[in-house]
């Protein structure tokens, strides 16, 4: 698979390419050691400068980067003994949502993830990560299992939004999303949510109501995509960068607004540059919160969850 480069990543790639070339020659030409060390330091400085001053639109591009780890990567990287469950017992199975039973460091959980797919064939199979109503109903069915057997829920969010096609609407897309929102607010087992890439509108929120909501450093979470927002407000999707600034959709914005509870750090340059570190960072954060939530009794758990969502959107007039 080829490397996908964003515009602001190209200078970094060029210097890293030169570093790789020198590294391969160093055994035969030890005199290149000094140049190699200087280039390595320069590359680190450039990366820190670039990634510390990204615009919101650049972070949107990173959140959508095709080389970022997907839900299936996090599930296989974080869990043991994963058993996937299929079907909503009403209509069929939706491959855009993966759901099943697993263990994370010995803690038994039910885990749900929105999967976009990698190559063209898989993207079509996964419907580009845009769930149908049967996907949300499958997720609800698996969460019910978690409640029945006292298993916490881990939900991994990565979708541009719920599928807007006629068939999905005919099968009750809006109702499926609404029922999940109501159901998750009353679910009597801990829920930890992680936004790993895109969190698009109700399509994301339908599996994102939780006791703790985490977001990877370069993920986004918004009521609408920047392109959609720009098309509605200014009738020009090319103004998406302007819309991204107005939407305040980055992890940093969401943390300041109280929509998410913690930002999970990514490797320098983004999760796509080091899958293993990104997956391990998220696993560590999930385990920390799971262990704390599992100490609470069910009434206290629900009380805190309800209070958490009632506080979102409060404002004060001076």
C-alpha cells in the first residue's frame, strides 16, 4: 500500500526519505554519521513545529487520513479472545459495525466499532463506515448482552455519519438512532466511548453515549461535516476550512466545551505514523476508566451519566 501524504506532511517526508537513505549507507560511509544526526534532529524540530500549529481543517484531514488505524486495528490490538457477533435479529447484518465479546487485560467486555474498510472492496463491503439501521440495532443487541452479564461496553467511533440512503430511511434509520440514545442513557453497565477518527453527527452519537468519552488527539466530532456545513451556510463546499474553524470540532475544542472527558495523545505526526503506540495509548486510557467505573454501583453509575449529559451545553450570562 502506498504512502498517503497530506500537503503539510510533504516536507517531513522528504527529510525522512533522506534520513533513510543515509542510514542505509552509514556502514560503508561512517563519515555520514554527523550529517545523519543533524538531519534527524532537524526532522524532529520540523515535526514538532508543524504538528503544534495545525489548523482545524488540517486536523480534519488527519482524522480522515486513510492510513490511520481503524476500529478493527484497535479491536485486534487491544483485546484478546474477540468473538464477533452478527445480525440485529430483525433484518440482517451490517458490516459497517463490528460488535462482539472480548477481553482487555483480563477484563471481559462487549466491544463495538464502526469500520470504514481499507481497500476499495472492503470500503464497499463496510459501506465506508456509514451504518444502516440494522447496524445500530446490532450494537444495541450486543449492549443488552453486556448489561445481562454485567460486562462493560467499549464503543469505538469512526464514521462520517449514518447512511442517508432511501433503504436505510425505509427501515427506520432515525428511530434506530433515537432508540440507541435512549437505551444507552439507561444502560446499567459502564460505557467507555473512544472517538478514533471521525465522529459524524447522529451516526456517531448512536453508539457514543457513555460514562467517559475519549477522543484521540487528531480526531474530530461534530454535528455536521465541514463540507456539509459550508454547503448549507455559504452554498460552497470549498469553504470547508472556514466551516471547520466555526464548528470547533477538534479534540481540544471538545475537551474545552466539556463534550469529551479526555484527549488520548497520538504519536508525533499522528496515529497513522505509529499504529502500535496509538493503540497502546488508547488501551491504557480505556483500562484506567473501566477500572474506575466498575467500582461504582449501578444507581451511582446512572446518576453520574445523567448528570454528565445534563451539564453539556450550559452557559452563563454576565
